[in-house]
């Protein structure tokens, strides 16, 4: 029996990539800068796995005998968004970035969308989701016009008060936007952002829904599912992959529920992959420049690690990584172009080594496919032979 738990700590990078200057992300280091900002991180369990062996992090000592293989991965695809990172982890290196709209969406796109939904829109600019509903929420209620906004990500987001535009109608608007935003304007995700409350006290509800582009070809998830393995998505994995390659999905409101879902997924798993996204690091703390919130969320995840590790037996694998950075200490509130940490643990490991720098996230997907002995045409190069040394197989 073979089982893998792959956990994405969304936005938790570990240092600027060599091309970070092209993205305005010099000196970004989500983990190390957060640690400095709060006076040190208390992550004893990730520390034992070898987190500070990848890069020195204040508060986490270097581990002489780490429990996991440790290293970091560079993103080979252009961009620094969620979809690109997850797709590359799953074996697809993109040759061009998804389109972004730092000045809002073109007039012809907005007019076509307005005509299709029978309403004008408000906003049409990059903005924080919480800030734009503060700014335009009252006008939205008065006019019934949905709020359209974007970010540094390739996203077309539609915010609407649930009492003004019912959630199902908001989802229908997103489906219309998805049909319009194709070709050169094929953004990675259309996102429904329902909110509630009164002026001065608006808040986003948990009924967010993503309408994603499907991957351009088979990913790791497809190859596993097509070979009769379980592939369980936890969090927004189903959204990121447009529902492709999954046998079951669990969604959540926050990281705490996402961690609980890991245990629920494990009980459903016979043999295969649990693919987890924990998004609070990114949405609640990275984008809001809150290093103390980021530190607290990391510490809460770290406390859950021993129980997650106890699930594993024999040659099972626990893999912890990220999809991009989102440094809460830099002036930017956007994602940051960073390396991501890589920790790979099995209770049967007898020898653990540095994995160095993997030059693409796709090497991880290729390695997982190799672990399951699944034939594939994924991008990347497997490093399973190194992992096998930890089991003293070779």
C-alpha cells in the first residue's frame, strides 16, 4: 500500500528567486522575514524535520539529525500565482504567464460582461478584497451593481452582498465571465466573493467559489486517478484543477478545518494521494501584511504535525511545501517570487539528506508519480532514488 499526504502551505516561501527583481520582489523571504519581524518563530516540529537546514530562520535551530529530507524548489514557470504553482507541482511547467490586469480589465471585456448580466459594474481595478467592499459596498447595495476587481494574480473577482445578489446568481455571473475571459484574456480563475453585513461592518462569507481554467494536459492527479488510485483534494485543490483528476474533495473555511479534513481524508484513503491546500497564510496574513498573524498560523500548523505524522506507516510519505511566497513584511501586499521549502518525511526513514535546490516544482510531481510507479509524460525529473536511500532500499 502506498499513500502520500502533500500539504501546500499557501504563500509560505523561503527566499527570493534569482529573477525576483523582474517581479519587484527583491529581499522577499516569507519565512525568514516573518521570523525576524516577530522576534523568532516557535516551530519545533518543522524544525525537527529540517526547516532551518534549508535557510536559517530565527527561533528555529539547525537540526543535526533531521527527521526529513529537506531542500527548496525554484519555480520554472513565469509568474507567481496560485494556479501556476500548483500546476507546476503537479507536473506542468507553463511557458507563458496567465494574463494580469494592473490597470483593470479592458473596456471591451467589461462592456461585454455588463451586457451579458444586464447590470453595470463597480470597481474594475486591483484591490484588496476586504478593502474594496469597505469602499464600494454601500454603493453596491444602493445600485445592485456587482463589484469587479483583480489583484496581482490572474483573477477576475466579483463581490456581491448576499441580500442584493443571491449567491446562486453570483455564481451564474462568474460562469458568464468564465465564458468571456478566453483566449488572450484567459485568466486563471474567476472568483465569486459573496459578502454580508452592514455599512462599516461588511465581511466576506465562506461561500466563495472559484471557476478555474482546466489544466492544458494531464497532471499528476489525472495519472493517479486513471491508474485507480485515490486522489483526495482538501481545500481549494478542486477549484485550482477545475475538478480534474480527483476522486473526492473536502472544502473548508479556514486552516483549522483544513487540518481536520486531513484526518477525514485519511479515513477515506485506501491507496493514493491526499493533496492539501492551507490558504490562511496567504489570504489572511501575507496579503494583509500581518507577520504576527502569519507566525501564529504557522505555529498552529506546527502543533498539528505530530498527529499528522502519526498517521503514517511503512513507506507512506508526508510532503510539506508551498506554491509561491507572500511576504507579509514587504511593502507589497501581493505574492512574492520565492523559492518554496520542501520537507519529505516517512517514519521508516533511517537516513535523511539535503535535496538541495530542485530547479522546478515539477520535480516533485514527477517523483510522486515515480513513487506510485505510474507511467506519465509529466515535466520535471524524479528524485525518488534519493528518497529511497532514506529507506536503505538501494
